[in-house]
C-alpha cells in the first residue's frame, strides 16, 4: 500500500511539474523557434493572461471561457507589440531582447499603478483527490492534461494549416521562403500573435494556483527559458520533451529535499543537459 501510494504521489507531482514547465514555455518556444526572437517580457504576457482571466471570471464567465478571454486579450496585446515594436527589429536578436526587457519593466509598473500590489484571484476548481494518506489538488492534474492539449493544438496548427506550412518554411530558410512568395512579415505577425495567445492561456491556467501580483511573471520566466533552452530548436518535440525530462528530475528532488531542492535540481540538470547536448533534446530526437 505504501509503495503504491508513493508511486501515485510521484506521478501526480510529475504531471503537475510537467504541466507548469510546458505551459510556461510553449508560447516562448513558438516565438523563438519560428521568429528567432527572445521575448523577455514573456513573464508579463503570462501575467496579462492571468489578470484578464481573473477579470473575466469576476464578470461571471465560467473559468474555461475566462481563460479563453485571457488568451485572446494577451494575443491582441501581443499583436499590438509586434506591430509597434518587434517588426522593426527582425534579425536583431540583442535589440529585441533589450526592447522586450524594457517592455517587461514598463508593464510591471503600469499594472502596479493601475491595480495595486495584488489582484483578486480565481478559486481553485475541482477540489482535491485523496489516495491513502496522500491528497492533491485535482486542478494540478488537470494542468498537466491541459499542457498536452495545447501541444496537440500547436502541432495540428503547425503541421496541417497553410500558416503552419509557411511558418515552417520561414523558420528553415527565410530568404528562400520569401523568394517562393511567402509573406514572411505576415507569418511573423501571426506567429507572435499565436505565441502570445498561448502565453495568455497559460497565465489563465496558472491564475487559480498563484497570487496575482504585478511581478508574478518573474516566477515563470525562468521556468520558460529553462524549458526552451533544454528543448532546443524543435518547438513541439523539444519543449514537451524538456518539460517531461525536467519534471522527471524535479519530482523526486522535491519529494526528498523540498521545493528549494527541486528548483536547485532543475537548474543543475539544465546546466548538465546544455553541456552534454548543446542542441538540446530535440537535437538528439531529430538527429539522422
């Protein structure tokens, strides 16, 4: 009984860690993988999704609909950012990094001025699940399956739509794609919108599990970058594989050494993977 209980605890915690890492990284992975742009305001995009979701929920929308509103609001905001700022800095990696870092500082202060130091959150749905002496929030389990669903959605869009075909062409060889008639600027605009929507949805999904503050994005930006760096160039395979691998390491470390030990194990594992696999997990998976 004790062995089964510990195994169940491990699986639930791993699903929760996987969901958190995957959701934190997927929007960043889409934008960086296709556009080659590092969005240093990614954490604030997650924050916008969480705040928008909370506001929609307070207006009476069901949680699923509120999360959709949060994703759409973040996507529209991302579209404005891309049109006013990012599109002037294509192929200028350092410039976009500095610009989005400045944007993150501005967003944090604007939200703090507008809404104060904290914002009304969303109650955790679905209650708890108990097995023996172990109990866990059902929502943390749902979070893992939500991440899988978003990866499946991203895969379908990237593999079976005209936009996905053009995005993959622009990612592999932008100049060749442009010479074949692909409007790469339009593809990049849609990509930034798509990645922003996914970041907003992630923020909405995180809203019931975290205190909503203007600086909440900093809690997720490190997890997002770690997941994307370990994953490598392939958006779907790399990011999902990195989230699964890192979650597998973080779970026993957290069980044995606590939350801080889990985070330390996460960072140490990231350093080792980067050292051993410079191209990330996707470099191994896709290698001929």
